[in-house]
C-alpha cells in the first residue's frame, strides 16, 4: 500500500477555466478512488486534437472548469473497492473509452462500444457517485472523457485502464493510448485493406499517419495522402505515404481527382480530419463494388453527412470507428507489444516535448499545425 492510499492527494493540474483561455497550473485536491476506480500517477501525457476541440468549445458543448487530457501513461497509485485486476505499481495507459467486460458490446467480438464506459464527452463526473474527484478549496473541477490526464494524479474507472508491459518506455507508449492506436486500428481492424491495394488517407496528423502505418503494415501498394496543409507532405513520406493530393491545388472536388488517378477509385479510404466535407470526399473516392471508407475524425456537432444513396447501391461501404475498434483492456497491451517487437515505430510520431509547466505550448503547436505529437513531461 502506498502511504497516500485512502487520502486526498494535493498535486498540480492544468485547469481549463473557460473556453479557449490558456490552461492554468493549479494545486488541486484529488479524492481517493471509489468502487471500481483507480487513482493514477500520470508520468507523461500528450495532446490530441480532441482535447483542443473541447478546450475551444466552438463546435462541441463543453463543461468548465475542467481538467482535459486523455493520451497518457502512468502508474497505479491506489485502487478502490472491487478492483482486482490492477494493483499499485502497475504500468498503465488510461483510455477515453472503456471495457466493463460484462455488457453486450464487451461480449461481442465486433464491438468496443461498451455500454457502461464508452466515450461520453458531456460527462464531467465519475459514474459511481456522479461527482468529480477533483476540487480546489472544495469547489468541483470536472473530468474529461473519464481520463483527465493533465494532472499529476487522476482518478479513472478501472475499465478504462490498460495494464501494459512494465518494460515499455512510458514516454513513448503514452501516444498509443489514443491517436496512434486509433489510426492504426481504423486501417487494420476496420478498413482491412488487402495486400497490394490502394488506400487514401484524409488528414495527415498523427491519427492519419498512424492509419497510413496500418496501410503499410497491411501491404498496401499505393497510399495516397490528402491534406490542406502542404507542410504535412514531407513528413508523411516517412509513414509510407506514396502520393499526395492537396484539395486546394485542384478546381474539381478531390474525390474526382482521386477517382481519375486510381482507375475508378481507391480500395479503401480512412478519414482523419474531423471535417465533414473531407468525410464525404473520403466516401465518394472509393471504388464501386468493393470500396470501404472509414470515418475517424470527430465532426462538428451540427455537421450532416450528405451523399447520393446510389453510392451505397453501387456497393460502397461507409463505416466509422472509435479507438480503431480496439477493446482498451483486451487489445491495447498487444499494440504496446507491436512497439516492443519493433513492428510499429512510435518515435517518429513524437516531434516535440515540453515540461508540464509549459503545457500551453503544446496547444500553440497544434493550433499552428506544427509537428505531430508533443509529449508533456509531468516531472
Ligand atoms: P491533427 O489536427 O493533427 O490532424 C488533422 C489533419 O487534417 C491536419 O493536418 C489538417 O490540415 C487536415 N485537414 C483538416 N481539414 C481537412 C480537409 N478538409 N481535407 C484534408 N485535410 C484536412 O489531428 P489528429 O490529432 O491527427 O486527429 C485527427 C482527427 O481524429 C480529429 O478530428 C480528432 O478529434 C479525431 N480523433 C478521433 C478518434 C476516434 O476514436 N474516432 C480518436 C482520436 C482522434
Ligand atoms: Zn462493457
């Protein structure tokens, strides 16, 4: 038992007080974990675009004051009642979606949409008592997607924690707890390109480049990267992207450009932008008869996907995925093993690193479209 078990921990956390305002490092109180919860010491966290969306709160409703952050790695500090599969000292990745193990989704081989713990961006409290575990002088500070990793300590549901190989370097594998696994799984588990096939990737941020890695691992022969930001193209070559299309360079819709250059369309496409027009293009650029498009980006809450129904009758398939269809507790440890076995490189996704005190720099970099993942070192 750690000396802090069962007690309130005072630590530093980056609090988002209001939409779009720089985070403020505050001293927060973190209550002990309750039934089926664990308290984690976060060692490394990184910034994903989803954090930025909810911080900006332009497109999505958001709850404030809140502790954001969901891509991270840490160590279990203490566990609450009923937790049997985790113990203090375990090396873990917290995940924004969970796996209770008991519901119809968790029992299905096809789904990772756990009824109890699936992503809920509106909930700022823990399920057990509908209260947050964070406070400042008794005033509540709310959670984000069940993880809130921009804090030295956080409390998460045990079903949202993947126990990983203790030899895995946490400053690297933290990026596997969201973006990289999401992109990789979107290709390997959902799009499932065949060897020698063509794959279009929309959006060449970390998620899209991980999707491109998946295409490379699956043996795709053409990987077409689509992005509005030309500075992404040079970087993307290191991720197996073989061709580039910038929609801004063409007068006709990008899907038409792709259909023309691929003899009727790509075999698979994976959308990793969050932009609804890119989603439509990603669907309309797949080949009839067998093409499959997979949506990964988180859209504006009012966005509507519009396409002529004939596109479906002509035997194109549209799918979407959260977390690349990986079940967090069952599947994530094996993604970490892919890295440990050198099948998957994660270093090339990590372009920046900042100490926790400079967390706002990570936001600035993402807003400028610079780099892929910025690691935030907690100590
Ligand atoms: P990012 O900002 O690093 O990358 C997005 C890229 O898309 C940028 O390079 C941008 O220039 C490009 N882009 C934007 N609009 C475009 C358009 N219309 N056409 C072509 N390119 C366009 O973001 P990221 O961290 O890689 O995340 C990508 C998306 O995936 C985000 O929407 C994020 O919220 C979402 N996401 C979803 C899941 C999931 O489980 N479904 C998990 C993690 C992230
Ligand atoms: Zn479940």
